[in-house]
C-alpha cells in the first residue's frame, strides 16, 4: 500500500467538512461536537483529526475527558482555501 500524502487527505469530503467546521465554530471544539456538525461518526472524526494533527493542521489538547481541537496557523490558511473552493463550486 502506498503512503498517503497530504494532498490525498484533502481529496476526501469528510476531511474538508471537518476543516470547515473547525473554522466556523467558535466554542466547544471537542470531537463529539465536531463530528455532529460535520455529520460524521466520532470514530471517523478522531481518525481524521489524528491525521490532521500529524500534518500540522490542528492541535489536539487533552482537557480531562475532552479533547479540545484547534486549528494551527497553517490549518487556518488551509480552511480558508477550502471554504473558498467550496463557495466556488456552488
């Protein structure tokens, strides 16, 4: 199996949905809230968030039982581009 590249990650609709959701919501950026707003299962959301963290696009901070997710500077830039692309295709 070939190694997945960063570009391969963004060719997935759910990843794009999660990045845009992270950009749009201001508070309560926990995995369960993100998965609910992105219409994705919690397990799949966690897997995607781990890949995004490994790519340097999000930062996951454990706060007790809750994992707080924030976009990094690079993640914010990517989310802005994804929002622009999504607006263009509509």
